[in-house]
C-alpha cells in the first residue's frame, strides 16, 4: 500500500519535462508484434501499466529490455498467441493485443477484460470490427478465442469513436487482404502516433487524426516489406500528464513551465484554464501558466472524444472547480462511473450536487486536509491536487493507482515546490 502525504498552501514554481504518453506507448508496444526485427522505443514512460504490457509480451516470447533511456524489443522470438490470463485481466487495455496477435499468428486468445473502476468497459466495437475483417470469434469460459488466418479488408463504421477499437482494427487490418476503411475512427493524438509507428514498420496506414483511416493490408506482408535493422520511435508527450500539471498550478497557485509538451494536444484544457482566470502562453514544445488569484468558475465542462475536453482530465478539473469563485458544471459523457473522487472531495469540504452524469459544483474558499482514498487513476491525481490547495495535511491512500499513469507523481510535484512525500507500507 502506498500513500501520498501533502501539506497544502504552497504555490508551485519551476520547469518540468513532460513524460512520454502512456496511452500512446501501450498500443505501440502491442504493435511491436508486427515488426520483423528489433524495435527501440524512446520516451516510453516507466509505469505499472507499461511493465504489465511488457510482462504480457515476454509471456508471448518477445524479448524486452530497458537499455538506459531506450526500451528494446525483439519480437522475432514471439511464439505464442494465448494471452496470460492474470496479466491481461490486470491490464484491461491489453484487449488491443488481439489485433497484432491476429496479424502475426492468425490466432489470438485473451481473457474477457471485464469492467474497471470507471465503468463496465464493453468491447463490442472491438469484436464487431474484427468480425467484419473475417475473424471468427468464440467466447467461452471467460475467454475470447479468435481465428483470422484469412482476413479481408472492408469498410467498418464505428458506432462510437472508440480509441481502443480503432487501434485494434488498425493493427489487425495490416494483414487483411485489400483496403480497410475505418469510418468514425477515434481522432486522439495517440492514434496518430500508432499510425506513425506502423508506417515505420512499412505498413500503408493513412488518415489517423481524422475520422477516416485507411489501411492497405496484405496476407503477404512480412520481412520483405520491412526496413532492415532496428526501427526506432519516440513516443509522443503525454497530454494528460501535461494537463494534470497545468491544472495543479491552477489549483495551488503559482507559475510553472512545461517542456516537451504539444500545445495543440491540450487546447481544450488550456481554454478551460483561461476561463478559470489563468494566463497561459505556448511556443514550440513549451507551455507557461500563471495562476495567482482564486480560480474563477467554469460554466460548463463536457467530456467528449478528442478534440473535445478529455475525460481523463475531468477529475482534475472537478478539484479545480471545488475551490473556484462561483458555480461550475461538469458533464461526464464518456464513462458511466467516473465521479468516485467526488465522495472524497466532499470529506475535504467540497460542495456539489450530482444528477446522473452531471455535477453542479459550488466553489468554497478552502478545502480542509484529511485522509482520502483514491478509487481510480485520475481520481487519485485529482485528490492529490486537492491536497495542494487544502488547509493542513491530506493523506491520499491507494496511491499505487496513481502509479499506473504518472511516473513518480509526488516527485513531479515536489520538483515544482509542493510539500509532498510518499509513504509505502507493506
Ligand atoms: C482509452 O480507453 C484510454 N486508455 C482511456 O484512458 C481514455 O479514458 C479513453 O480511451 C477515452 O479517451 C488507453 O488508451 C489505454 P474508448 P478505451 O474505447 O480505448 C465505449 C486513462 O486514465 N465503448 O474510447 O477503453 C466505452 O464504454 C484511461 O489513461 C463501447 O461501448 O476508451 C466508453 O463509454 C482511462 N464499446 C467509450 O466507448 C467498445 O467496444 C470510450 O471508450 C469500446 C468502447
């Protein structure tokens, strides 16, 4: 068990480099199965979810090792397509391993991932898309058994622009004979990064970042199509880590500068921080934020698929709104159970009303530090941010949930002047 212990009241200052994106690294790690030779990934974040994905790849026979800043992968020894059950349950997003396993082996077996703390997380769009490529799918005893030795390209229209389903279909379709067109595809930057990686492997994938992605696949693809030698790729910066740090400065007050950021990827977050009264500027890979006075109310935040306001930033802005000068509203359109941090914020003195997926938050002058419990990754980050602004000491329990998405979150905040430390108990 781990806890973060935060003493509130200290404004943030300084400069920090944004780490590589978890949600870009995970599908790219899965896509390493589509390489014939060695791959070197740079800026892959050292997170629990990444280590879990590496454990899954090793179980499938892929050689994985950290060499300084680089993560080296060699899929040439990959020899299995049955995902280890415990690990793939622990990392539910491993469901997008189905695509690359089908592309490499023509078969894939994984555990039904089930829900998690933020929702029941269905995978119908993944399975329907794969079935449209000609994959035969059986579900039995909690397992998903896929056979796709003769996949054929086709037009797939996603009912919802699912990030994972888009990624799964992209990776399977490279070995489907002919063209696959994904309509209503997710437009997240992480999809563009996956496309960039697949193109380095020699695959013809275009359109990522738009709603229409085209993949020209072939059964014949193999070593002959791929560049010789080690293929290297740098993972894009994590826009949610960047947004979380900007929000931390808005909550705690002060001025910070982010390096290795992509301002365009956090445009919706920056717009809402300006509405809250912060001053932001951006140039190249640098974003600067200044926030001194008490945040102003934010009339409405609606979480939406990219480029709308990201659901992964909802909890952090919930915290910001609890201390804003006025009444704010948040609507969580993406996941059905993503307000668990609210109950903990109430214990810190926050005031809000919830009706289904809508929260009306009446800002208070000050939160009070106390013992709170993280229920999910982004909720844990939000409670830590609340501790920065609270009077006295806040202890955030279950901090290992935060480790899933932030490399040393306490270290990041401490480097910006926060009074925060981690306490690990057995
Ligand atoms: C990705 O999850 C991210 N995870 C999530 O980040 C992020 O919150 C989410 O995209 C939305 O941006 C990774 O990239 C590893 P979805 P994913 O499929 O792919 C419904 C974090 O904190 N849906 O776009 O699972 C689903 O129920 C995590 O870093 C179906 O109905 O998200 C949800 O309501 C949390 N059927 C909506 O779509 C399906 O087959 C969005 O899900 C798939 C999804």
